[in-house]
C-alpha cells in the first residue's frame, strides 16, 4: 500500500517537473557504480532525440529505500556479486508491482549472481526472452534482429530478458550486449560513432517504451 501511495504521488508531481532517473546501489560487493557516464549520456541523447525532459541529475538509490518510489526508471549494472536482503526484496518488489521499472544491464560477470536474487524477488515468475518483434526493439530506432551486440567478450549472443506483471514489462535484463559501455563517453572505450549510436539508439528505445507504456 505504501508503494502504491508513493507512486501515485510521484505521477502527480512528475507532470510539473523533469523526471529523474536513478542508479541502483546494491550490496554484495559488485561494482554498482561502474559506467558513471553512461546514464547521463543516455539522458542527454533522449532529451535531444526523443524530446523528453529528463533531469540531468542522476540519483543513486538503495533497493530498501522508500526514495525509490520517486523514480519511474531505475538502472542497475556491474560485473560482480549482487545480494538483496529481505528488506531490499520487499521494497523492490513493491516498487516494481506499483508501476516502477528496473533495467539491469550485465556488464559481464553479473548474471550468475543476479539469477539467484531474481528468484528471491519473484519466486513465481521467470525471465522470458523478448522476441525480436517486441515493440521495445522499434519504439524509436529499428533493431529487427533484437538486442544489438556492443562489446564482444565471450562470443555469446545478446539477449533481452523480461519479467512481466499483468502484461506489463516491469524488469528488463540485457545480457551479452554491454549497452552501458556503449552509452559511456567516447574516450572511455574508444568506440566508433557507429557503435555508440547503436547503443544509444537501443537505450532510447528502452526509455521511450517504458515512458509510453
């Protein structure tokens, strides 16, 4: 109930001020703080190309905090261990079922740790791979083959996996793609303009899909 009330309050407030996105600060030892320039760059790209009015100020929020209900979109990334405590699980589940959205971008090395935490978060739900014709792949730019590959590490194909609640996509897990690295500033990974545009276009797809559904 608390989550529902806070989400309703946020939706009223968001109509008169720029919406703010957040990065999830989780425990367990994983580098939740990796790719510091990625979300700010994606926000700038969306404001320029989608006409969004997202705040340039990216928040940091813990999964157990009631502040999470202020943010319609929470981003999570890293390479290592992820651990959700009981309070994290309860609050994060409440946030997602109340209308929030979580995008998890595996920066390579997270998936084996994350899988066990997602089972705790939603024991009665499983990840479903999004088909290539899902609207998240063409809400802004067209990706007819689905999630693009940005950085190659292990030769595995990229996958976009989702968890749904009452028909709504509430959690997106992008694996073997490295979208966040592609969103970072050019000098960080020396990606070509074409590679960065591909990553940012897919990021814009995610943002547009989330804010229109």
